[in-house]
């Protein structure tokens, strides 16, 4: 995990998780074992947030160019073989 990155909606940073050391590992292990034993996932953990990031304006052109180059190389290879 990378350090210095922005936290998610839970506001928990990588540095905080690492600072918990054995205590944190014990608590997380207990929580995961409880979930496994009961088969019930807490509602907090079953929710997620999807944030769509805007695409670059020329991304479709870049994909088309990539596909065009791939096709040109494949055709040249077939003709040379």
C-alpha cells in the first residue's frame, strides 16, 4: 500500500493501519473470523461507493489509433510470412 495517499470514505489511512501493528491485526482477524463463522457481513462492509472519474477527451481516439496500429502490424506480419 502506498503512503501519503488520500483516505477513502472511511477516513482510514495506510499509516493508521500500519500503526496498529499486532493490536490491529488481532482485531481485524477477530472480525473476519466472526464474519466467516456466522456468514453475516455487517452492513457497513457490504456497502461500497463508486466514484466515476471523467475520461480524457481523446481516449476514444487513442484506442482507435491503437487498434489501427495493431491491425496494420498484424496485416504486415501476415503478408510477410
